[in-house]
């Protein structure tokens, strides 16, 4: 029998808050431990008066012993690098982990250390074996059995989630060229976390659209890793994120060149539909209907749509998710579900509160 | 001596309002006629209590005789198609026109009729000669003398303005491939005009990012027309606009493949800087500084930045403008200035009110 | 046994959409009819691709016979005046109604006709008896038995809901003066509905705060009606709504003079807590914690907080709700629940997706 | 001859940025010194790439000697308390000061120390004489000659500016009761400054309206000080600020009881118009037209409107300003103008860029 008691570490950040909100409405999983460094010792109801939990827990320092005593599963919503300090002691104590950070998303520790240089210097690591063992939790493209059996799941980043859901069906079928792919992505400011930063102030970020991390953004290599695996050979892509004046939502507009110029948008829509036929959390829109991030806000759903330009031979795949749900906490809960022996989509909201 | 009395037709729409606001602070041009169908007969101060004009004019039906009696120059901010009904009678009466609509942006009437099919059916036209005569008012790329001498100037669309300013220096020098160009553009909702539409309601458009007009948006052909002229041969590009949850601002992220893989971002920045050395309304940011639409809000300035990805061989040019100023009314005033014998940037704001 | 099949009339407006979203997650009530004039004949999945219903119904013209054949209960989300044309034939056919419009909120038809003059002229009515029969569906202040037994429930307006929840406990206890009460209310733009209006465009309403309907707003009399009943004598108040640059949320800041200058904020908080001890959808915050509309967004919860100014003798009660949920559709579902023999809060979300 | 060289201290905060933007368009005043602690040593063009100054100054530590060498006038945009450390040495060196902080807004140092307790403990002061000497820079209600001759001007707070402009004409004429006044104020988040704070993040503050500082907000006593002086006796009021999901703009909705129940809205509008007939920066709207903060955005204008409720005897005055311009930097420039021997409104924008 799989344990269903869950610890949430980093409870008052956005990843933690969102995980708690999802678990709050969950029919099977139970919140039994709240971990946080800054808010340690505070009663939850004082800290977050607007989100009452069934049991008014006190936030505790994330001590592995205490977590292991209280929980079977732990969701870690911690800064990159810091997560890697907590994961090994948790696994040693039998706590299975869903890590929302980037620490175990690469099967190679060396690659992580290269891509996350600053964090690697701050947090020396030698857990290569764990990096290899960790399962990449993109539920729609990983074997459910592997996730169900995993000790450690690395939940994908928000940009990789939206991008990979759009790209992988075409890469798998070999329908697009693996050079010259452009991913132009747009995200709300909550993706930057809850820690106060000047550029994320409403006064700065409202009425503003701007690119950032142009060329070499960390998520590029994360996307290329799985894309390459599915394509069967290296994939090279141009990924450019943009900050949007909104709280939540992420749209990836993916441009790729079709190998077969005869393919139509309808063909590609059929193909995409087939790829996600059994995925409760992914839906494909009819040709000519384009996804709005608002249509998936506060849901664990990804909405995809395809268009083809006969004139230029380009395939355009649009992919909208909520960056904090399907792009983070919701995906984490999908993994928790599988690890607890449940259906992946158990307890996850799929319908938005519109408008 | 060039006349400096200006009529603004379509005064209470966003193009008209913005033109009036710019003329209000103008040292030389004078507002002498306000035209509008719906608000005809109303005193300006009642209609728009927050924008007092030096003379509290009454809005009049846009009668060519009356306009010609009052003004030397006219700015037309009318729906596509409708503008073409007013331009010929104005020119006949000696009024020189800056048209903010798309009606004279193509040198071929047949192309306009194909691209703007619905408008072409509603407004039958036979003014091919005027289409050929009209000067495309992208001041930075047109001869100032031609605009100064023109009877009719077609102000470019907002997306073409941002896109062309980014692309043309590279096309002119032959530095990028003319196939496979991707323009991923993001605009605020004011680009959709002031007429009430459900999708532009705050309740719909706030907290939402979505693509629209994917494949075949009208501005594609407008961009390709001038791009092809400057490149010296046909250019084919993929243009995808996205609606952003903000009032103003437009960002075009342009992806193109460099012909010479040895070019660096610094090289490209130098080249871009040289291209706009004498353009008061275009500035190039240093490598690594990316433009925010907020940095140009309510100014007539375009901010450009370049990045190069060695790995993929892609050039990325980012171009930010205010869609209602450099993308519409401000560009119109640049043209008016030249037509009135002034410096193009006379009276135009270049510094934003931040934040 | 109470029927649980529900018809939603006016399905694609905000009230209808929100009702459907709430029923979608409801464990007992079933959506069996979608009514709408403009979208009649359209399949729901085409009309609203982002909110799949269990059964992909076709929207029908709201014919009383058809509604009665399909449903036991109907929620009407129609323009004021129009609802009164549909309610009598529905009741005659045994369909019990929750009306989200203002048509049955006054027990006196004459008063409605005075307050809603334009609508009264457009829709002549003679259903005085129904106005008297209708139960005002402010669940926390009406007898649950009366609502459970009602044929017709008039769901309160959004402003009255927030205002009355704040005022009634103090009026009932006779703790505040019934003259000089000031209600300064702030609402998101979704309160204005989904029909396109210029002033609700994002370009107009974003970055803008303004009062409207100053002196004599219709909700003034609606608030005074129930306030007077609970106080036991006439109450006169100043109600001023303001439009906020956001989609959802309503905050009423209520100012009243305390009769007993010795009362503290703590006393008043205890009193308020006692008044709502058994109300699952109302919570009282500790002194010094003030409600944000964001804390109740997309929930059916009202959050109240009290402050007292010793110096001035003023009581300040702050009341935050989601205007489309507790202020409209959620309140409607509370009533439906009681009418169907369920707990009032069945199936209603009380925890927000923050941020 | 009055000196016109201006130092701006705290240049990269919002008050400083806004002051610089206004001086940039100013025909007479010249920016000759940029002071800042954190950005000391940085070239302006690197620090703020979007706001080029005529001379690309280097930001310097705010050393009184250096300031005195470079400037005749200084605008201080520093945290409360800190300003009081710099003002005396500047005055000693002959630099005249406009202080945007609260440090010299009270004529009594003791009162400042009581209201600003934390700052008073951090910054011990003994400059009582300066507190008495300082002129309160609400230009419309202070003698222009006093400001013109002042060594030290304390620019009013944003809330006091909007509130006092609304209240003073009625208090001066004795038309309203001086007890029971309610000021319900709404401000954009830029009022909280540029330093990063969690509650001002876009993810927190967007789609949210909430009160703060309920009962006893510091601006209460600032408003009461001048209100009492103009009324000729003590005035007691209830002031409640609310945070709005927008960048700029401040609306004060002021409720007061009319002494003479016969006064109409039209009467009060005439009176208000008369009070501000000679004030270029204040305009009164016709009865029934209510001010939007958007109508004054990025201008130094205050827009007022009056309504009267016959039924309740309440006067409602609505007052909209831009919190960073008329509520801060623009008001500072009005004072600078007078001190430099110019018209108060010289170089100040009065027309908004709408939308």
C-alpha cells in the first residue's frame, strides 16, 4: 500500500502555496507537514489567513527526521541548488520526493553544474547517481510505471512543459526538421517567484512586455535534452522567454519547418490529437482556434493548437498552460498521484473560472 | 511656404486622440478642424473633457470642402476602406493627406483589394494611380524629400513599423537569409481600436495572452513589400501577432539566419547603430540590454537590441515601439512635419514617463 | 424528493458561465439545459471551447416548455426586465427559479418600476404577487427553510451582498447610527457584464480608477430595503461604486458611527464572528488584518474585517467578495442547493488559487 | 537673479525619475547633479538606458559640498527621516531645498516625531526651527510669494494633496461640518516606491483591491493640520487608503455633511470653480462627469467633481491626481518654479496621453 501523507517544503512560496491549494481539494492525498525556513514556527492560519487548511499546522524547519516521521511523500519547492541538499537525506529515510526545482532535471550532474553554475558553486554536490536515477516527471511522455515506482521525480520547468508538449509528437514522428526550431515563449510574472525583486513589481512589470535571457536561457538545454531523446538524435533550438504583464499563464509559440510540405493543419491536428488521446490534461483545439492562457488559468490543462503556412512550409504549434499548475505544482501533483497509486489527474482542476 | 493648419479626421478614436495629443504639444502645427461622423456636432470639451484643446472646436462631419477651407494638411484616422473615399476629394481641393489606414500602403490597388477583401467589397475603388503615387511613410527608410513633397502619405502599420526597423538594415546589407524569417509580435489591446469588441474587454483580455491571425495576417504582405524592395528580391516571412494584457506597446521579436556565422552581437549592434545614426526616433541598446515596451511608452521612439546565437547561427532582433505613437499617430506627425517643411521629429516626445 | 436537474438561461454571459463552472464541479446538481438567445443552435463545445461540459449540449432558445421538460430548477442570468418575462411561465410549469437579475429583489413591484424605470418601460409587468412571494436569497440572513421551500428566489446584487454582510450584524444589534452610513465600494469590470461597452475595454479601464453612479445608484435602495427590515426602521445610506482595473472582486468599505463609544475593534470582531459562526461562506479576519479581494477570488467566500477609530467614533467594516461568485452565481448556487434539499455550501469553492 | 541649476537626490527612485523626466522637458531649469547612494559612481545612461539626459551625468553620493558646488536648488527624494540629515547642511551652503519626504511637513518637530516614530528613533533630530520655517508646498493654498522666498519647501504627500484640494474650498467657506468627514482614497502601487516589497509584486497586487493603514494612517494628521488652519478650528476626519491594481493614479472620494441642506451640486461646482479659477493645475468637471485617474495620468493636473445627495445631505467631492506628478514630483517642480522666479506651472504637462 502506498503512503498518501504529503509534506510540502517551501510552503509559502508560490510553488508551495499552489501545491497546498491543489492538495486541499484532493480526495486522497493528505497534507501532514509544512516546511519552511523563513516562516518556521508560525501557525499557518496566521501566515496565510486566506487559505485555511483542514489542520492548522505550524510551519517547521525542513528537518529530514521530522519530515520522515510525518510524511510518505514530499514536494520540494525550494531554490535551485538548495533542493539537492535535502533530497538525499529524505530518500535515505524512505521519503519519496517530487522536486519542483531544476536540481534533478538533467540525468548528468556535470551538465547541471554547467548550466546552473552559480548554484553549483554555492551548493557542492556529488549525487551523480541520483541525477541518473531521477525520473523526469513530464507525465504525458514518461512511462507512468516508472514514475509510480520512482523514489525521486524531477518535475519539469514551466517553459519545457509547454514547449515539449507542443514539439514532441512532431519530433517523434520525424515530421519536422531538428534544426532552426524557434520557441518564442511568454510568461506571467509569478514564474519569477514570490521573493521581492524590483523588476517584478507591479509598477515595473505592468504595461510592459520585454524579452529576457535571450540566447542561452537555462531551459533551452532542458528542452533539448528530452527533445533529443524523443527525436532519436540531437535537437537544437532557439528559445526566447518574454515577461508578460499578468500574474499567471504561459504561452509557447513554436515554429518548425515541416519535412513534408504536403501536410496540412488538419493533418497535424489529427496527429496531435492522437498523441494525447489518453492524456486527460492535454487537449487539442480545432484548426483556427488558438489557445489563450486564460483558458487554462488555474487548471492543470495544456491547450494546443496547430497551424501550417503552405507558403513558407512552417508549422506553428501554440501551447498554453498555467505556469504554476501544469507548469509546476499541478504537474508535481500528477507525479504524486502516480507515486501514490492513483490516476495521474486525480483531484486536479481542468476547467477554468472564466473570466 | 508650407501650410501648417491641420485637420484631424476620426478625432475621437485612438489614432485621432493620439494625433491631437501630439499636436497639442507641437510648436508649429495648429489644429484647425476636427472631423468625425458619430460625434459630429458635439463640442470637443464635452466629448473629451480630459484633453482641452487651445480652441474648443466643434466636431464636424468630414466634408471635403469644409476641411479644405480650414486646413492645409489632414490626418485621416478612419477604418480601412473608408479612408479611400475621402482621400481623392481632399487631394483635389489641395489638402495634403497623411492616411493612418492601410488604404494606400500598397503600391498596387489590386494587392490591397486581395489582402483587404471585405473592405474592398464594401468600398469599390479605382484609384490605382493614387496607390502608386502615395509615399510609404516609414520616415527612417523613405527619402525625406519624397515625403516632404508628397500629396499623400500612407503611414505604415504598427507591426510593420517595428518589424521593418529591425529587419531592413540586415536585409539591405544582405547579412541574413531571406527565407525562414520569423517575426513573433506582441501588442497591447489599443491596437484593436476604440470601438467596443468583446475580446478587447478588460474582463476578457486581462490576465490573458493569445495568438491571433496566425498565418496570413494582413501585415505580413505589408512587411514583405518593403522588405523585398530593400533586399532587392522577394522576402518571405512568418508573422504571428499576439494580444497582450496591456494598453499600449508593441514588441517584435525577429528571428533570422545569419549568412556569415562569424558575425557577433557586437558587430550587428554596430551595424544597426550606423543604420540609424541620423534617426532621432530610433535608438540601439547595448548588447545584453533588451528593450521593454514600457521604455518607449508614449514616445515616438523605437528601441532596438540584437543578440546572436553562435550555436544555432540565429540573429535575434528585438524592436519595441508604442503602437499608438511610433506605430501610428507619432509616425503620422513625423510625416506631417516633413510635409510642413520641419524636422521630422519636431514636437515629438522621446522620453517616457516611467513607470 | 427534490429535483436536481438545472437549466441555465443566459449561459454564455458571465453569470451563466460562472454558474456552469460551479455546477461542473458540483457533486449533486446536474446541468440539463442551456438557454441563450444569441447563441441558440450552437453546440457548447464550439461556443466555449475552454469549458467542456459532461454532455455537449446545444444551446436552445429559452422556451418555457422545453426548459420544463428538461429541468426542475432554472438559473436565470438575463438582463433586468427580461427575466420577468420568463419567470411566470416557468413557475406555471413547475420549474423553480433562481433569478440573478434585479427583477424580484424588491417586494414591491412599484418600487422596482421606479428604480428600474427604463426597464419597466421596456417590459410592462403586473406580477406584484410574485414580487411579494419571491424570497431574497441572501442565504446568511434569510431563513434556510424559506429558501428551501421557495418557488422563486431573487439572488441579491453584488454590491448589496458585500454591503449587507458587513452592516447587518451591527444594525441588528442596534450598535450603529442609521443615518450617515457611507458605503464606498470598488468592483472589477466583470460586474458590467460580457456585452461589449467602450468604457469596459481594457484600453479604457486598465490603469484607471473612477467613481460612477454617484448618488442614487440602484443598489442603494436594494441595500436600504433589507437593512431597514433588519434594523427595524428606515436606514439611509450613501453608496458610491467605483470601477477598478481588474477582472473580478468587490470590496465594500463601510463607515458608520458607533452608538456606544466604548466598543473596541476586538468587541466588534467577536460580534461579527458570532453572527456568522454557522455560515460556511463568511469568515471574519482578526483585528488588523484587512481583506484583499484576491483572497476570495473565484470562491464563494466573504471576508470581513472591522476597525474602530476611538478618536472619531467611527466603525469601519471591510467586506470582500468575488462579484461573480458570492456576488452572483455562487450565491445563486447556494440557493439552488437549499432548494434541492442540500447544504447551502455544497460544491462551492472556498479556497482561492493564489496568486 | 534666481539660480536655475537643480540637483536631484535619490535620482533612480520613482520620485527622482519623475522629477528628472519633468525637468527634461523644462524650458528653464537645468539638471546639474544626480545624487544617489546605491547607484553612486554609475553613469546615468547605463543605469537608466531609456531616459537619456542632455548631459550623461555620473550619479554621485549626495555630498552637501558637491551639491552646493553644482546646484542652486535641490529636490530630495529620500526615505522619511533620511532627508532631515541632508537638509540642514544644504541650507547652510546656500542650496534651497524642495523636500519630497514627510520630514518638514509638520510645523512641529514633536508632532513629526510622534507620527513618524520609527524614523524618529532611527534619525535623531533637533531642527525644530527648520520645521517651523519650512513652507508647505501645496501651491494652490500657499502664498506664491512665501514659496518663492523659501529656503525650504516641504512638498505635500500624495493623499493630502488630493484630499485637501477637494476639502479646503468647503472648509474655508464653512459649508461643511468639520466632524464626520470620510476620505476613502485609492492609489496605484507606485506610491509604495521602487524598493522591492512582496506586497507590491505584480503577482500579489494585480487583480487585488485592499485597504491598508485603516485608522491612524500617517497622512491623516497631515491632512488635518492644513484643514484645521483653513477652517479656523480643528478638523477631524476618517482617512482610509486602498491599494489599487495599477501603476499610477490616486482618487480621493470625500464625504462630508453640508451645513446648508439647500446647496446643490451646481452651487458647489461654481464655488469650487471659483476657488481654483487662477490655478492652472486644477480643473473642475461639470456636474455628473466624474474624474478618472486615467484622465490625469502623467500630468500635473488635479480633476475635481462634486455631487450632492439631497436625501442624505451629503456632499461628495471626487479628486483625481497622478500620485507621482501632482502628488509628488510635479508638485515639487511647481515649487521649484516659484523659487526660481517662474510661473508655478512652467514646463509641467497638463494633457494626458490617452488611453
